[in-house]
C-alpha cells in the first residue's frame, strides 16, 4: 500500500470518532426546534423591544457621538499636518471611517426595525393560523 493510501486510511479512521451530530438529533444542540428543546422562542416580545430600544437610545446615539468626536480630532490633525503626506493619509482614513460608520448605522437601523417587526409578524401568523382552524359557520350537517 502506498503512502497516500496509508495516510488517507489513517485520516479517515481519526475523523470517524469526531462526528458529534446525527440526523436523528442525537448530539444536536438543544433549541426551540431541536428534539428535547424547550419549544419556546429565544426571547420574548418585551426582550425584543428592549433590544430595539437599546439600539435606538444607546448604540445609535453613542456611535454618532463617537464619530463626531473622531471627526473633530481627525480634522484638527489634518490641519496640523497641512502640506505633509500625513495629512492626506489622515484624510483618507477619515473618509474610510465615515463610510464604515454609515454602514454600521444602517445595520443598526435595520436590526432595530426587524426586532420591532418580529413580534407583529409572529402575532399575525398566529392569528392567521387560528383563523384557519375556526369553523367558518354552522354546518348544514349540524344536527343531522
């Protein structure tokens, strides 16, 4: 048997004892939909709303404040290094920073909206499913 075949066989043998998850759920992590899981969502509507409020009242505000502070300090440094390559480098860095902050603020906004919208989607889904199981009216066969 060649070296490759011997190494391949050893690698396969070593890997066979490392499998942790099976299709029947054995070894799978517990979760709302996993066998043996709690059957509940990972957070309540109040927790989702609290997270959205944290984004709105803390993260967005603090990110904006930090960005303004960094912009002021960078602009001061750019003026101090006017005429030097350092000024151009700092300006490029500031532009990159501003683009990244814009992306972050957009992401925070989307997350906030999705957290607040998740509860409504769940409730509408539950109501819709409930309506499908309610009788439409009295059956003509009722009482026959």
